[in-house]
């Protein structure tokens, strides 16, 4: 199973993943930001930007559809996290409103959903 934690910059994804990991037996954390940081060092060939998240391929619905279809084809459950999402992601994801929750409560919510 892949638990995809998503959210805006500074929303607490790294903190949450660190808290969720011990709650889900045999789980691992893969931080996609590390991939983006590596991509920033590739020259030449990538569009010039101050932030890899500004590249059009980084977050595009078509890529999400391709990734989620591939996961579904292998019977891998998809439960991504998004804060205050609307539109296509809200239709396809399990959302956790973190506005009134502590990081520990968010982690517990995610772990409980995974272990359900």
C-alpha cells in the first residue's frame, strides 16, 4: 500500500509522515521533495525555475490519473492526503481537514484509515 500525503508548502507533510510511519507496521517514508531537489541540480535541459514545484509536470491532473490508474491496476489502494482541496482531487481522494487537528491527531487519523 502507498499512503500519499499531499498538501501545500509548509502544511506539515514531513512532520505528519514522520508521525505516521511508526503507526503503520513495516512502513517506509519516501519524500518526493528529495527528488525535486535532485532535479534542480540537473543542467542543461530542465526549465529554469527557482522551485521545482513550479514545473508544469510536478502537479498535473493527467499525471495523477496515470499514476493512480497504474497503482489501481496492481491493486494498490490509493488514499492521498490533501488540505482544503477542491475539484478533481477532492473527487478522488480521502481528505483530512487539518485546521483544528494537531500533527499527532492527523497521523492517527491517517493510520486508522490505513489500518481499517
